[in-house]
C-alpha cells in the first residue's frame, strides 16, 4: 500500500523523499563524482562518454546533457548534489536557481531579497499564484539549461 503523500500538492515543489532518493541514486552519485578535479576534466572532455559510465536512465542522462535542472530534480536529483554539476559548468547556485525559475540571475536575486514568492495562491496545486505550473516558464521547451 503506497504512503499518503499530501505534500505532492505543493505547486512548483518536488520533495526529495525516500522514493526520489532511490530514483536518483546514480544521478546523485555522478554529481558527487564531480567533486574530484580529474572527474570534472573527464566529464568536460566527453560528457556523454562519462555519463555512460554511470547506470543512470537515458532520461537522466539527457537531462544532464541538456543542463535541465528541473528535469534532473523530477528524475530524483537533489539540488545540493546537482550544484556540483552547475559548478562544473562555472555557474553559481544563484545562477542555477534563476535558470530553474525562468528568471535571470538578477531577477531571482531581487525576488529573494524582497522576501521570495508569496504563499498567496501557492498553497495547493490549482490556485492562481506565481508558483503555479501555468505561470512557470521552466517547463517550456524554449527555456532550459543552466
């Protein structure tokens, strides 16, 4: 019997629970491998070849190659492990977060300084707040990558 997961109803949020952890185990281990300079060099010299050394799904590999962090998260990636991927590509955490929201780094920074997104309209899927899927550009095919 599956566990009740009421938190799945939070718009724009993927909870990194035990199921996500299992799904993304190899993806996250790949990201952790990038902490070593020689692994970063090997990855940058041949991304696909390096990814093929890891027993990730093809979908996970494609998300990494596209630098689509939202897709990586939906496939079990943990943002703190994915930060190693961003750093390998020379991106700050703030730049990564901005790319995930469809905002520029400056827009994202200004939003966070102003207190972040309002919870109004964003408590449950289907409301009309700024974090609702129909208001988010990150799912569109024209806005991806770090």
